[in-house]
C-alpha cells in the first residue's frame, strides 16, 4: 500500500462507521419505546463524545425520539467535524440491549453475578448507610473512588465533600503517568490531554510504540494524515508492523524492552556529530555537559546487540531527525507503562526532543491555551491529612502526583499496606478487573471490602462483584461538566442530553447529589440540576449559554502557540530551564540522567513469547466490545504470531488457540491465530478489551482472549509507581486439544516446540 493510501482508507473507515452510526436501534432490538422530547425531536443536537477520553464534539440527529446518526461537530476544535469509527458508532451503546436498566442489589456471594432489581431509594439508601457506617467506624480515609470518564467529576466532588482524598484514576499508573512525570521533570510541564503535539506541521515524526491509526485519537489521526500529505518523514519503532509503520520511511522492529538503549544511541549521534540545536540548548537548557559525557559510551554499535537495530540505521534515522529540526517530533505516546523503567524512558524521549529544539516550536510541541472557567462557588471541607491510602509512606514513589489505583487496591487487602486500610469502594466507569494488573490481587481486595458500589452503563465484570449497582444514563442522555482543555485554540464545549434517559437509568449529577443529601453533605451540591450547574459555569466564563447549547462548542481568543511567534518560553523546573540533568531526581536518590541497565529486559523462556497489547480503531479498552455496531468491523481479537513461529508450532492461520502465561495461568477463552510476518518472532500481540466473563454482556461474553487475565506480573516504576505490564510471556495451547480434553486449566501441556525461536 502506498503511503498516501492512508487518506483513502481513513476516509472509507469514517464513512463506513458513519453509515453504521445511522442504523436504528431496532437493528438489534430496543427494549421499550423511545420517548420523544419536543425540545430535541426532529433536530440535530450538539454534545461531545464519551466512547474514549478524547471528548470530540458531536452532532446527534434525532428523529421520532431516536438518535439516527452521529457526526462530528465542525464548530469543535478537537473533532473538526470528523469522528473516528467509535464516535460514529455511539448509538450502539445508547441502544445496547444489555445495558444496565435498573438499580441492582447483590443476592448471594460476591462475584456470583446474582442480583435483584430494586428502587432507586432502596439502592441509594443502601449506599449511604454503608458509607456512613464506614466513615463513623474508620473515617473518610477508609473510602476510595476508582474512576474513568468525564462524568466522574460529580463523584470526585462527592468524595471531597465526604473528606476522602483517595481518588484514583487507573489512567494514571496504568497508562500515562510515567510520561507526564518524565516531561514534567524535563520541561516543567506535562504534554497534556489531548497532547500538545504539532503533528500536522512536523517534517519528521518519530513514533515509539505509539499506534496512531489504531488507537484512533481522532485529532492526532487527522494530523497524521496531514503530515503524510505534506510528505513528512515517518520513523516507527515497534516490534510489530503497525498501521503507522506501513506509512513510515523507516520501520525499526526493535527488541521489546530496549527502547531506552535506542534513545540513548540517538542522543549520542546528535551530540557527537553536533547536529543538535545548539542555540536552543544554550539558551534554554540546563545540564548539557553532563548529558554529553553521559551518552558518550552509548554508540550505535553499543546499541545494536541490545536493540537489534543496525548501527547504520540508527545513524540514518538520527540524521533524518536532525535535518528536520526543530520541526521534528518524537511522539511521547500515551499508554507507556511497559517495563518499569518508564519514567526514565519517557525522560529520554523528552531530552531527545530538547536536543532537536522541538518544545515550543512549530512542528514539535505547541504551547496550549486554556479557557478560564471559574469553578462553581461551593465550599468543600479541608482535608487535614494529605496522605492517601495508596502511599502511607510518602518516600515511596515520591514523584507520583496522583493516587495510584493499584496502591489503593493493595491498601484494601488486610496487611497489604498497613493500617488504616480502605473498607469501601465506589467504582465509576472503570472495569478494574480488566484494568489493573494481577486480577487475583484485585479479587482479593474486593473480597476484603466491607462494601462496593459500581456506577456504570454496562454490566462489566466489576459490576458482577458489586454489592449495589447504579445504572447511569449514557453520555447521549445526560448533562456533564463543561469541557475546556488546554489546546491550540482555547474553547468550551458542552455535554447535554440528546434524548431522554432510557429505562430507569439516571445521570451522574443526580446520583451524586442524591447520595450527598443522604450522607449529610447536600449543602455541597447547591445546584438544582446538571443544566443549572453548567449554565452558571459557562456564564461565569463569559460564554453565552444559549449559544453554547446551540453550537456545542465556542472557541475563544488565544495567543501565539510557538516561541518563534512570540509565545513566552517558561519552564516550571527548579532551574527555570529545560532540565536535561534532573536535580529533582538526584535529590530523591534516582539517576538524574536516563541510564541503561542490561538487566532491564528479560528474554522470553524457551517456547514462550512476550505478550504485547494495543488497540483496534473501532474499540476503546473493553468499553466498546459489546457494541453490536462496532463489532461488525472487529468482533474479536486475534493472536498475532510470526509466520516462522507458526510454522515451527504447526499453527494454521485462523486456528484457535488458548494462551498460557509463565505462571501457568491460561486464558478463559480462545482466539484465532493471525499468522503474519508483521511481528517479531519473540513476541505475540493482542488487541486489549476482549474475553469478557461477565454473563450479562451477552454479545461480548466469551469472544476472544482477555490479555489482562494473563498479566499476572508487573514491574513498578520506582519514581512514580506506574505498573510496567509488558513483562509477561505466553505460550500456545491448541483449542481443539483443550476443549476436547475437558480438563481443568493447568492440566494441559503446551504444544511441543520443534525449535527454539530467537529474534
């Protein structure tokens, strides 16, 4: 495929998804009749999406009380009038017949997935009485909130009103946290969300394990297409030949885990050949001489046996970056919790960008601007004790600036992190059993809880372990807080109901407010409803609320985005400069410069392969795999196996296999083999989010393999506590043998390996 064909493929994918999005709910059955709303029926209602975290502006077409089509909102600076397949398929969530419809109360053992439907009063009273009992006996620190999704703001407000600081988002320690800390240490600022990457204007784009085109961060994919149209040079570092690699001038199929070695070698080439941005470094950077001496031994020849990348390729790609600077961008990625050295690896990415002079420069990283939106005037109690349950010893993971989800989980297990321990959880929109590594540890924590309540739209695995389940209205049926991220153009966007809520589901603002009233903190929820709250915030920012509802997004005036255009260079580091040498790391006893250690990477045992995971364009985590519309495109995951490895094992393309990891844990379900030359022989690849065991997910149940089930080991980043999960290895079990034997997991021997496969 030619590089420019990406534009055609992308356009076809969007058009196809839009066609799917136009299908009616009756395609697969809708319980009950829709309730037309005179205010929206026969109209197009703007809002913003929640099928992933990007929050693209949408326009939902409503006819006869149903959402018939979802399109991008041209007024929204993020979506720019376009949507990814997931966003266009949002009706598949709205009209999912497996949706949670009424509040549920557990019957029988926790985890047995047995519930009875109850009224909202009964469910809310049960939550409030259990929370109150825990607070009275153990204090508010004994409550913890796990959340994912924009609607979580109502529940973080509730927990702050109750006095609990234990607010954990798995997106931090299981995804982006090392990157945010690494860039903060270097530039005094994180890269933001959405990331302030100027992909559209870059002349050289370097992607290290970042799967643009597959992870479908909408704006970045549009910018990626623009970079391709502009003939930007693309370098992709990945053990797998991804969609992005198919557009690249150079694909570097690196040995998994050796990325830091390659980054250090690139620095060596730039500095030794004096092809870095000397003027930029002299003006803005601190610690260059220390860096120069540090990377001197890390030559391309040194890196070759560690990475598998030949020295001439390392030099050629470094020179390609240097020739494009400062419009050269080494992308920071997003899901970066790989090997436990992730903060130092992302620090190396930040330092390499500094050597290229890309921070604050066109084609590198722009300086974002954010609309000033005052908070709703509402007092919250002062939490006297800042120590959170995840880190009772503040010297552990000292640079973590958010609560660690796995730490909060460990603090729930008796003796896990000492006392006092966490006794009650609320889980909002986060399927912890498919998010946190080591499912047995998560299950042990859940069993040790006094009480667990879930707020969700779908009956995910975590719902089956809950004591009370509160069904939330989807993002197309509710008000949420204003969205005003830091971006190229400052803007404000609104999420508003497109259709009335189906069944007996309720919006998050209502659930949180009702719980607040029952728990004696109702005065911290002074707004009448979600719309009244949003109106006050919009008008306090000087935004016409009626215009905002009508247009969905309102752009505001912003300043220059690049240093060369007048943006003021400011670095929030101790030195006030870009810190190549980190004084903060040195003060905490860590290496102030990224350093390679040969024991950072473990080779797979004979007959095993490193488990790598990623995304599919039509799916986000496990949230969309029950979506009938999106699953027309990608119904289950496949096990990517190198063709040479498949031949040695005698595996045929499409043959179903189970995977078993190094600890003897076997996947609950099987998946077909994808025999391909597009992956290294020492690794296999799975799309994340499949293999659901929740019975009430009637479509997704049993489809494919759950990669998290096989992630029983992880290496914790000592700097900020991120969980490196690419440290697990798997082998193959033929489904025909396993299903025919009918024995218990672990009783099946792996297929005999005819030859040891090495990269």
